[in-house]
C-alpha cells in the first residue's frame, strides 16, 4: 500500500512540472496551448500503460520545439497531424525491427551538440517575448530568479517551475500589467483528424526527421533515467514501440509530437515513484485540468512562459559537460561546437547529419594510427594502414635509400587496399631500380 501512496504523490509532482512545460512548448511551437496538454495526456495515460520503461515520463519536449515550429511554418498547422502520425508509425516499425538500441550508438559529442544547438535556438527564439517591454522583461527575469532560488530551498518537492509561473502570474494580475497573455481555445475546435490531402514528399521527409529525433531523444532519456533508479531496466525496443503508439495517437488528434522527457522523468524518480502508476496518474491530472480548468491558462503572461523555456534551453546547453568534453578531447569538443553552430545557422537535420559525419571522420582518423619507422635494415610499420595515412606512408618510403630493404609489416593490424597498392607499387619500382626488397609479415 505504501508504494501506491508514493506513486500518487509522485504523480502530483510530475503533473505540476509537466503543466507549464506542456503549455510553454506548445506556445513556442506556434500551436494552441491546449494541444501541448493533449500530448501530455497521451504521453501519460497511453504510453504510461505500455511496456518499455517504468519510470520515464513522456510528453511534448523542448527539444522538438524547433522542428515543430519549422514544420508549421513550412507546411501549416493542418499538416502537423499527418507528420506526427507518420513519425509514430515509423517508430513502431523501428521498434518491431529491434532498432531501439541502435539509437544509443551515436557519438556523445554529437548528442551534446544537438542538445546545445536546440537550446540556443530555443533561447534566441524566446528572447523576443521578453524584450517587447520593460514589464515583460521584469516578469521574465523574476520567473528565472524564483526558479533558481527555489532549487536551494528545502521545499523542492514543489517544482520551482510551478512556483515561478504562479508567483509571476499573480504579480501580473494584481499589478494589472499590460502584458500579452496566453490564448486558449477549445479542444473541440483545435483537436482534429489529420488531413491526408496535404501528404507530399516534404511532409514525408519531415515525418522521418521527427521520428529519428524523437526516438533518439527518448532512448537517450531512457539510458539516463535507468541510472537514477534501481528498478526494472528499460526495454528499448518495446519503449520505441510505445513512443510510436503515443505519437500515432497524437497525430490522429492533431497534437504535438512527444518524446520521453528527462525533466519530468527525473522529477518522477526524485519524488519517490515506485511503479508506472505515477506517470499514468499524471496524465489523468492533465486531462482533468484541460477539461475542467482551461481558463486558468489565459492568466499566464507569455513572457513568463518564455522565461521558463529560456531556462530549459540554457539547461540543454550543458555548459559543464561542454567544458569537460573540451578539456578531455578537443577534437570531440570541436564536433560538438560544429554540430551546435550548424543547427543554429541552418536547421536541426543539417547540423546533426554534418555533426555525425564529422564524428565518423574523427573516429576514422583516430583508429588509423600508423607508425612508420626507418630502421637500420629498412622500414617497419605498426598500426592501421588506411588511406588516411597514405601521404605519411609514401613520404617515409621515399626517404628509404638502401640497396637491401627489409620491410616489416608484422605490426600492421589492418592494411587497406590503398596502402596495399602503394606498398606493392613501391616494391616493384624499387626492384626495377636494382634494390633487394624483403617483405616480412605479409
């Protein structure tokens, strides 16, 4: 009985964390606020009941804000349902094909760069809501200050996000400040079936990007959450299917896409959750709120939610992790900076793909370590002889000036075709020049 009370208390905490984030992500994405809560409801009740992970909580994520905003701008909000539905179906297919663990096989520098880039875009995108007036800026700064100070109190069971939003909303209401507030419609008007007549190659491509990014973020979150508790580990393929089912339903409702969200998941674990009941109940509380009390959302100033998202974006930057990575491996740090910079300069897909390519090239360069030593008998090679080290190999062979050359290849772990052909050509040329060449280890 004790664990059920723990789950009930944790569900309330997660609900209080999720509510402002659901609304904030929706507003930043350019869609009605209530659609963010709908996604939170589906993430809690539907995904929460499905097997996969026990502790992580799903819903609209700040990491997808940039993607959703771009998709809405390019294809219109009516196409969002088709995109999210397609992404969900693809996730189900990937999960059934047992691809869940493959999403973890991505360079940490690319992952951190992707999150940092998303964080920067999120911060830059919300600044405009804070600088519209001195009052908006003051409310935003007050929200962030309250959130930061609340983390240092002993009352951390009550989320700092909620405290900041409530206090600043009350301040704005009491003072009668002339600030822009959230507009909230009705579920009957905003929840709609997807319009398949909008399906084209651009929509399909966007759905694929949604699926890949959402899946990667969910799998990364699962790995992080598993380290926070001692309960059952995540079954990645089943969790990927669960995320796909959730996104398919969100697509049918025309709502935002979902991922597993590390902020809510961490709050769930820290609040003492024992079973998946806590995340299901948090979805129930969100549903009750959007049905019974949607009018309360219209009291929240846009600047306050912008401050919440700026704070979320700043946390995505991961300043400490960036500094640590740079000090440990500057090449990995360069991949991180390249990925983040390109995401800001271009878009999420371009930045991530080029970051992945840079990580592959960096890894290939690292594993292609080749030692070429000129000895008294000739030349000795050790390591991996690949085309990346071909110029160095040729330079060393050109310096060999002996009548009898002993080429020792016994220390070579891998010899690719390019280097093999170069060695054979050098041997042939040396023999035509009258030298004696002895090959060892080949």
